[in-house]
C-alpha cells in the first residue's frame, strides 16, 4: 500500500517537471536529453569552447589568468578553446567556479550576459522554492490518505 503511494507521487512529480519550461527542467534535472536536443547537432566542443571564451571575456581574464585561478596547466585553457582537448567534470566545475557561472551555462548554444543570468537565477530560485512547496503538498496529500 505504501509503495503504491510513492510510485504515484513520483509519477505526479515527474509529470509536473515535464510541464515546466525547458530551462527549468535543466535546472531541476541537470543536463539531460532535453538540453542535448537544444544543441541542434552543433559540436558540443564548439559550444563549450565558444562559451568558455565568452564568459572569460566577461570576467576580463586571459587564458593564463583563468588557468591559474582554476588550478590548471597554463596551456590547457588554450587547448580547450581550440578544441584540442576535452574536459573532465572536475575541470568543468573548476572553470565554472572561477567564471562564476553554473556548469550547464557552458553548454548552452546562446549564453546570456550577467544581468540576464542573475534574473534567470532569481526566477529559478523562486521556481525551485515553489516547486519544493508543491512537492511537499503532494507528498503530504498522498501520505495522509
């Protein structure tokens, strides 16, 4: 009986997530098939390289400075930007931390500037709070029956 309520709860929560805009799905579920479809066949290394250059430029960082701050070899950022080398999840985390962006932003085909990003993050934070409230309400209603 109890496991049936959990399954029903999961289906309801997943159904709710699927109705959200794509950007919200990405925020909640991480990089997934929906995000991969947005790439439209463009080489993911090209997208990552272009976004790395873009966000590095917004921070006025040279490749050398970014490498130092991220704790990477000095020529590694150059190799990434020229698509000679690929990155590990750990390197993505280091680069996004230094650039003060979310890791998924390095994979979006048309990255946003700082103001747009802050507005979206505010919206996503509010959406996440509301989502948590709704999930709590659904959980309470199913578990109380």
